[in-house]
C-alpha cells in the first residue's frame, strides 16, 4: 500500500474502510519531519493499517473537525470510526503497538 495524501474533499473516503492511521502534519513541523520516515518504513513493511497523511495548513477543515491542536497528531480509525489518538513523535515500535491494539 502507498501512503495516501488526503484532502478535506477526500478524507472521509480515505478512512471509511479497515484500519487507517492518519498523520496530521505540516511542512514546518520538526517532529512531523521525524515521523515521516517512520511511517514510510511501516508502509513499506506492510503495516496492519493504511497510512493517510493530512497537511493541516492545506486542509484546515479536517484538522478543525478532529480538533487538532498540536502536531503531529495521529488518529486511528476503524471502518470510519475514530478509535484512538496519540500526539507527538512516536518510534516505529510504539506505533505498531498502537495499531495492534485495534487490529
């Protein structure tokens, strides 16, 4: 699976099926730059969750809908329903455990 870059217009379609990890990020955010390669590595290794990225600067509607106050914020959806949330940089092992709790 490739990482999906969602927009306000595509977000609901991007999260509606299966387990989806959403990374709310911005280009100017240092910890967001650190988590990017971790998500790419997880995706390349066949993560249990589809990975979707939302640029908060360009998609303020979605960020506001989910009350994103600090980034990176990672939300976990299962079949379109929000099931979990974590804020800040997380190493790969922590993210895999975060996802596995809901797989």
